[in-house]
C-alpha cells in the first residue's frame, strides 16, 4: 500500500523535532514544576536521555523488518490475526491522541485569543487543514515542515533573546531541595509527553525514509534538538516567571511570551509563542492522523487510505468535544492516567514486539541453516 523512500533524512529530522514539541511547549512547564518546582530542568534533561534510549529501542525494532511499517511489523511478528488486533488497538489510541490534541488547540484559543469563538468551530477548521495535508500524503507534510521550520526557529530565537533581560537566576534556588521522588515522577511526566509516543513515527520510519545511512541519526538528532528546545523554554519559564507562577499558570509558556518588552514600545507579541505552538501542533496532529488512517487502511487491506480521511476526521472532531469534559478533568487525566497509558503504549508494547521479533528472527535463521 505504501511507496518506499519518500522522505529525506533531513525532512524526517524536522518532523521529529515538531512532533517532540507539539503540545509540550505549553503543557510541560506547568506539569514539571508542579512536582519538581525550581528543579524541573533536572528531570527535563534526564527525560531527554530517556527519550534517546526509547529512540534506540524503536530503531532496533524497525531494523527487524526495515521495509515494513508498524502495522506490517505487528503482523510479521505476532501473526496475521493477533497482529491485526494489536494494530486496531494502536489505531484507536492514535485517534484518541489526535482528539486530545484538538482539545488542546480549542481550549487554548477559546480561553486566550478568540474567547467568544465556539470550540467546535476551531476544531473543525484545524482538523480540516490536517485532513487536507494527510490526503496529499506524508511527502507533502514533510516538505511543508521543511519550508515552515525557519518560521518556527525565528520566533523561538526572538522569544529567547527578548526575554533574556528579565531572567532572575535566584529563581533556580534552592538546589536539590525537592527530593528523589518528585524528580522521578517529573521524568515520567516529561518522557510520557515528549518521547513515549515516538512509536507513532514507526508508521513513517524507516519504510518511508530514504538515505539508510543517515535516517537513524536523523531520528536521534531530531529527538535531541526537540528536547533541547523544550529544556530552554522550561528554564526560561522558571528564571523569568518563578516556579510558583509557572506551576499555577494554565499555559506558562504563553504567559512567558506575554512578558516580552523591547525598547518600551514593542509589547504584547505573545503571538510569537502561538505561532510556534500552532506549527508544532499541526505536524504532531498530522502524524497522529496519518498513523490512524494509514494504519486502518493496512488493517482493512485497502489500496488507498484517502477514502478514510473524511469519516475518521469527523469522528476525531466528535471525540475532541467529549474526550475531556472540562479542563480540571483533563488535568486529572494527565496526572493520574496518562503516564501508565503512555508507558503501556510507548514502552511495554514496542519492547514486547522487539523481544518476540528477535526470537522469531533467530528461530527463522536457525531453520534456514
């Protein structure tokens, strides 16, 4: 159903950067400082290291059958029917994640920027753009990411250099105060949002990525760059806003951007953060949605996934209105349910596949001798 080698390694690296940021730009600072306070940057750094390990595991898994997507890996390793069942659970999860990201988009816009606009209208418009991108194909999404990446980097640099004069280094003190348990929980929170869903990228990697000698490195460097950007934003939030305000603010990174003042006349340019967030969210949602429609098409053995884009898009928009009944419910879900769910999805599931796959490959090799 899929053609091979459609993306360059550089394009895939940019997709990984956008994907690793996604909704984390506005969500992670508050989530981490809630547990680790002024030391939240420490679990963020450690979380990037855990993310590198996860990428290594996903690369090892994909190397068992380099020309297969994740859905095809499921069937090759687990057998046809069990593989299809696991793939169906995976597709249901990515559709849920897509709906959650839509909620974040609508919630942010209707509470901070276009307050009187119905959330449904925001979800329909945003999802419509996602559907168009996915229908055009993963190659088009990757080229779009390559073109728009400078428009992410420039606002990020403006944010960093504009807010730098307002830094207060004493906000990082006292050091090593919170203890081990909050740090470990914060590592789990950071990893669950940024890295544990990287397995979604196996619907693209390596089957759709050219340059075999560079694509593994692109996966690693993309995750490191995305994690580095997130650490910088988190540090700026603590250094400028303080850990207390970062902890209680609904969107601390947006509040950080609102503090930008240049020469006493350039103010209220928090749209910079909004531009960064929208770009990364678009590509993360597109990859979730591509995984959903292409995965379901492979389960149903359809020749073309495009027939599924509109009906599944309608379902995603519908779910986005009910997946989180309220923001307090969403915060409770993120705190109590999301971490074990993401561990099952992004660690135990691929680890089980890797173990069974290695046994199966070794057994096949021994039989062929």
